[in-house]
C-alpha cells in the first residue's frame, strides 16, 4: 500500500469535494439524518483495453450511527466506492455530499483488508500515530492509545511490534488506530477477509461490542452474506460490474447482537437465501454478457 494512502486513512479526513450533477430522487435521500449522501456516483478508468466503468450511477445515503454493509460480486467496485467515500479517490461523475456536523464536514478513517499497520512501530505507537499527526501532546496520545488498546483487548501487547502479533491482533490494532482519531465515519474494506473462521467470529463480536459503545457510523464491505447479516442495520447489494446499487435490505435482528442468536433466528435463513439469489443472478448475468455489451 502506498504510504500516502495509508496516511490518509489514519488521519480523519474530510470527504472529497462533490462534482456537479443534477439532484435525483431515490434511495440516496430516503435515509433519515444521513451523514453522507451519494447521487449518481460513477468512477471511470482508462486502461490499455479501453475505458472501464468501475461503478456507475450509485445512489447511496448512510444514516448517522448506522452500521451499513455493502455486498456484491467480486470486481463490482465495492472497494472503489469505499475509497471515494474516504476521499482517497475522486468520482468522475455524480455528487458526494458530507452532511454538516456542528458546522463542519464529517471526518473519516479507513481500515483496509490485510496488513496496514506500520511494522517499525509498536502497537501503542501505531494506535497513537494519527493523534501525533493531529498535534496531540505525548500524554494525551498515550492516554487515548492505551484506552483503545484496552478496548480491543491488546493491553498486554502495547509494546509489541506487528511481526510479534497474529493477523487477527494486527487487525485489532488497525481498528484501534482508526478509532483513535475519533472519526465521524469509519470505513472498513473486508477487514476480516483474510482471517481464519474462529478469529473472524471473535473480531465480529469485538466490532459489534465497540459499535454498541461508540455508535460510530460504519460502512463495511464484505463478500460474506453471513457476516453482513450478523453486523448490519442495512445491507446494500451491488450489481455485477459496473457496480450500482441493486437493492437495499433492512436487517431485522435486535441489538445488542450475539452471533449464535442471529444465526439461529428463524429469519436468518430466508434473508441469506434472498441475498444469495440476488448475487448469484448478478454473477450468472455477468458471465453471459460480454464486457463490451454491458450497460
């Protein structure tokens, strides 16, 4: 990962300026008290094979304190969308609006898939790094970092380096580092995708507990339908490439949640089947339609 991208993810950044586009109606304006709102968002890339639309006409609004999960087929532009929301990339069409919070634009931090912590810094130094960039004093950085290290269950490893930790522990450090700068919006790109099943379940429970305590607005990308149903207030199902919002599914399970309770709920199987059928139809349609013939 480029150092500039990683630094942008650590510091709480304002949303990228919106590009002009006529206002449209639909899902993007249906969410009460949105913290961000995208209308007709698109991202086009020029490649050796020609112009490729990663996402097209994405309408999306995310409410304050909502846990919003995005699922979709591989290559549908989920990460591209998340990077645009983070301000790490700019859309080529559409608008992205950050709704004012106390007279300022909302800030964000991003947790990437895989290894993103600095290998030359200890756990405490990694968690405090964004605070250092913000000019917080040494004592304040240490107090904030130690509190979050305790929150994610790594107090015994505060002086350890990333190579001395398991993959799951390194992801806990990344989550604590993102939370340290107190962002309004936490963006997570398949943060548990590379973990074994047991570790993934543990971190899902950990993240749910942290969300219950902080009520941060979270946009979480995953390939796992099971994970989406466990975590989300609302699931955004994206179409195959070029990605757009296919449908939105509210998740009815009460909070606080336990993984076993969610999976044993009578509604779980039906919702799982509904989302799987949507994704399967998108994958099958994409396989049958040549890239150049897609709308």
